C-alpha cells in the first residue's frame, strides 16, 4: 500500500519545490517563475482614483469639455490624441481645443481641491 501511494505521488510537483537554478546558482521554484509582481493595493488604489476622475469629469465638465479631455488623454479606453487630431475630429481650430482643454483642466483641479478641503 505504501509503495502504491509513493508511485501515485511520484510525479507531483509542488509550487515551492526547486525546479531549476538561476545563473547565480540559486534555486528557482515554480512560484518564482509564475509569480506576479503586481501589488493588489496599488491596483485597487488606481481603480478608485480612476473612478473619481471619471466622476469629476462627468460632474464638472460640459459635454464638449468632456469630449476634448477624453480624446486628449485617452480616457474610456481610447488612445490619447494630439490637439491637432482632436481639432480635426471636432472640426474646430487647434487653438480652440487648447483653450477648452486648459479651462477643463482648471475646473477639474479646482473641483478636486474642493473635494479634499470639504
């Protein structure tokens, strides 16, 4: 019976078992190879900050300002665009895009400051 159990578990590999060595001769385990260095706390914090940003954009900016900011900074999963690209897309001048962007960023900055001082 004992030998049957040994035969059944002979091929088992545990996540902490050494499976190889690195160039310095240190033992590498399966955990070392598949480990993810992502910090969950940082991911959660980033998610919360992103949600706050999207709420502020919706709450504080006009639809046109929202569109310019989303296009310029690649929000909502889009790629960031240059002022010239935004201007071409919206059929307005690049300088007008710049003014809208500057005003929108000031509104967002002031809104965030007020949220933290309240």
